[in-house]
């Protein structure tokens, strides 16, 4: 080795770059060692040795971290930047190899051996240059990032060494590939490597072009996202990868394998999944199929909770959560006891019927809690579309299963307690009859294979404990009502409401408002005042609202001055400060007896109610006027009552033609509210007789019953609710039809304790009790037994006389 081929030069380690001979490269220098090496080289012969680091992340590379083969370069230009770094322009001269590192603590100083290239001047080399130039020309046609001017200059170079080095510098090669080219002394070998790379790049570009063409044909104009997915698919196809690696399908397949399904359902799921795997993920049909599979595998088919029917525990829990309601609670316990013994769910569907706020839904929830089952509630109020129960067919856009299947998915088990709320408020129109769709759901003989239009496969509902709730029975179709066992929750007495308020409502509202019991000292008298004068309902919903109003106002005072707040007793006199003026008058009995006003008892969907019926007599021509927005049945009751009064005119001491010279007006107050039903008949007759005889009706008496033309009294419905309304209204005596006597056994003894219930069979008895008479036996007078035709003949003779026809 001659000394002329050895040079001692400063070393500049490079990050992620290889400098080739015949090329000029700008560099930015920031490391202290590198700056010192540059300054040393620039101060002498301007020669420096450039070699790449094996790991670009290292800030202080050692001898072993630098490639041995590099390039001897000349510094053409040096520029110092304001931040202390250098910008230099270097030109590659020769390949070189580090022989050894010389000791210098300030910068790297190396002894470099210059490498002499092997240039084969044969036909093969010439052919390689020619092929490389052709490939470069073709490559530049596809790759628009290459500078056309640089490419043209390269195509004009004939020196194989210069051509290969300058071509290697402009190609997008990895650091290792460029370093390999730098270390290759043979020019022919370098040309072969470069040719292979060019041909490979051209082939990749052509493949990408083919993929784009194929994807473009498959893609709709508006689906840009779809293009990206198809491109991925086409790439996988080009590479020969047949497996679809989409994570969502893989996840779905994992769920299908994990889920235990019935044989028929599993077959459908496999078929639909196979169809889905062949579809484009972005297509509309794929979304429909995916949702269908998701519903099938999300539903419970075998999952169930273990029943834990402990009758004593159930009884304890029902008594803890619900005050009163003895008969409903007893029926529930019997129902569960039978289930425990038979190990079967088949049996009557319980239907809780009662006014709002009496605890129907919460009772159903307590049953689920007591036996350890999941609880699902679905409100059917206002549903008019059959598809809400049976689901939509999958051919429709946005199709979904019905509320029953949605509830089962929510429950996650095949044996939940399923509460169908407001079953009496289902409508019907041109979209079908939802109540008819419920027939299959609530029939234990049919619901083992419930057909939902969306699922298109039978679903077993036989393990579900269905409980329905309603405010009224008359709106429920008879066929649906026949499938249910009705349990009536009539409402609460004053004593029951007081206990509920103390033990349930007040503690719940205190917790909800962040207050302690001593902050809201409501005594029994104050609670009774709220019950009597601020609420008038069968349930306790409004009562809870009034208690919540008091808690809110106290919570506001506590929040303002928590430390200074002093609790004070809330007495009856202070209630007006919290709740305002009383909304209701407590007790009709407080008013004076009045002529022509009788108190009736009515049944409404919100419980019983008192009904004041008025009758007035005016001079006229025998007209009967009826007002108060009364229904047809109630108007007929007025006519029947009037006919009864006319038939008893002589006995009541009235002229036979009394009705010819007067007009009678019957009115039921609250005229904006529609009223109907036959049970007001005896009340209307009492009001008319009172007005005619000018005898007041006792204000402590209320009555209910249907009247016939002969004065007979027929039975009525809703007796429990009506008696509760009488108690709430302060009535002392209630007249009811004799035929309703058997129902008194089912009435709460606390209700009957405060009422005198009198059974009546005809209207004569009613008048003797209801009218304010000193001696009731004198009401009906002895009348001659005259033939009606003779009376009419006599009346014709006296028509033109002013003397009235006396008995």
C-alpha cells in the first residue's frame, strides 16, 4: 500500500444520507464535533471524509457506529448561520475506506485509503448503461417527483462510473441500499443493482396503476371511502392473499362461534354471515345483513336467571315496598307459590287495574326483585302500529324488531318479568291492530314460538312472566282481556295515604333533596291537611309532588345559609306559605242542605269522584233541558228519572199536569268534562223531586244507582272507587243498590268504618232517606186508584179551566 493512496482527513458522520462521488450535496451541521471537523478541513485543503452512521438517532457515535466506507469530498461553500450552525456544500470526489481512527478529542480524525474503481469497458457494461437509461426514462414518466432536467443531464452522461453514482444519488433508496452501492467497487455490479431497482419500481408503479383502474371501475362516484376499502382489497388480491382480514368481520365471527344458538337460528346466522363476507362493507345491503346477524346473536336464547321464590321473603318484600293493597299482594303470593310448586311459568297473565299513582308498575318491579329476575318495562300507551309489537319486515329502510323483542334483548335472559304498561291505551288505525298482535304474546299456548316480522324465526316467550297494567278495563278488547287475570287496585284511604306519606314518600323526597328528617318536621296533622286540601286522587302521585315542593323550598333556605338554618315545625297554618292557597274544599258535608242539589258518586279512570247534580224549576211549557256535556246514556237516565217522577206525581202531592206549566233544567257542573253512564239515575231523580217539592237534599248523603221507569234500582260498577271518593269527600251516608251488597265484602273495613252504607231497592226508599224530612213516612200520600184513561178524559174536560186537577 503506497503512502499516496493514504490520506489523513477530518471525519464528518452523516445521519440518514450517503454522499456519492460526482455529486454535490448541501448539508446542515449542528453537532460541535462536526463543526470543528469542518472548520479544520476548510482551513487546510478543504478536503473532508463523509461516512454515514449506522444508527441515525445517536448524537455521539463511536468508531463502531460509523460505516468504514465513505466518500472523500471537497467543501465548495461554507456559510455560518445565526444560530451557530453551519451550512456547507460538498462535492464527492472518491470512494475511501477508513484504515484507522487517529486520536483527537475535539473531532474525528481518520486515516483513509482511497478506493480505485473497477471499470469494465466491455459490451455488457455498455448494454447495462443503455438499459439503465431506458428504464430511467420510463421510470421518470411514471414518477413525476423526479426533476426532468436532472434526468436529462443523466441521460447525456456516457461515463459508466459517473452515471451509476449520480443515478444512485437521485433514486429513492434505503440507507443500507445506498451504502451497499457505495461499497461496490465494480461499476458493472453497480449498474446491475440499479437496473434491478429501476425495473422493480416500474413494476410496482404499473401494479398500482392496474389496482387503481380495477378499483375505479368498481367504485361509485359518490363513494370515496369505498374506494379506499376496495384499494386495500385489490392489493390483497394482487399479492395473492385470499383471506379477508377486516377486524369487524373477524370480531363478528368470534361472537357467532361463542354464542349458543338453536339449530335453526345457527343455520340462518351462518348463511347470512357467508353472504355478508362476500359483500362490500360499505354497501347498504351489508349494513342490513350485519344488523340482522347482530340482533340474532344479541338476543337471549338459552340464558336465564335462577328463580329464587321464597314465599316468606316475597311477602316481606311486598309489605316493605307497598303499604295496604292486601288483596293484590295476596293474589301475587298465591301466583308465585303455584309457580314454585309446578316449576312452570304457564298460568294466568296478571293485569293490575287501578287509577294512576296507586303503585301498579312498582308492584311489578317488586315481584321481579323478590324472585330474582330481570325487570323490563315497555309502555304501550298511544301505540297504533302493529309493527311496534311484531316488528317491521327487513325489506323496509330502518327496519327494527318490535318492542317485545327489543325488551328481551334489553333483559338479556329468557325469563324476565316483563311489564306491559298502559295496555288499555293501545290505539288502532290503518296500520293494523296492536292489541290483536298482543294476543299471541300473552297466550301461554302460543307464545312459545312468537313470530316477529324482523327476525322471521320463532322466539320462545313461554318462560317470561308477563304483567300488564291498565287504568280502565272497558277500552281493552274482550279477546285480550280474556287472556288476563284482573287484579284491581282501587286506591288508598286517608289513613293509608298518611302511612305511605310518612314511611315512603317523605323519606324518599328527603333523600332526593339532600335533607335530613329534622330539617322537614312534617307532623300527621300537616300531612292530613295536604291529603285533604291539596290533593284529590286515588293514588299518591300528587301527594308526593306536594311533599317535594315543601322539600325544595326548605332546600333553598338551607343552601343559602347552611350554618344559620334553624329547623321549624311545619304546622297547618304554615302550609299556605309552602303550597299556596288550598286547591280543594275538604268535605261536601260542610255545606248546607240545598233544594234541587243531590250528590252522586261517579267512576273515572283516575278513581272515584263526587258528582253534584242540580235541578231547577222555572215557569214554562213543559220543556226538559239537559246540560253539562252528558253522554247519550246519561241523557236517557234524565228522561227515565223524569218519567218516574211523573208516574209518582199524585203520591208526591203534585198535580197530574204539573209538568205542562213549568220547564225543568237538569245540569251537571264541570260542563267541559264529558260524562256518561247510567249510575247517576237515582241522583238525578232525587234532585228533580227536591226541586219540585222545595225540600232540601241532605248534604251528608251521596248515592249511586241506575233507575228504571218504575223506580227500581239496578246495580252499578266501580263500587270501591265510589266509596273511597265518598270518604275523601266527607260523606257520611251512601245509598247503593241492593244487588251490590255482595261487593261490600271486598271493601277495606277502614272505608266502611267511616261510612253508613244503606242498601236500597227502589226510588221511594231513596227519597225518604235523602230528602230532609221531619217525618219520612209523610212523603208519599194516599192517592185514589183511578184509571189513567178516565184521568185523561177528566183532564180534557178541565183543559180550559184555571182550576188545577187535584188528586
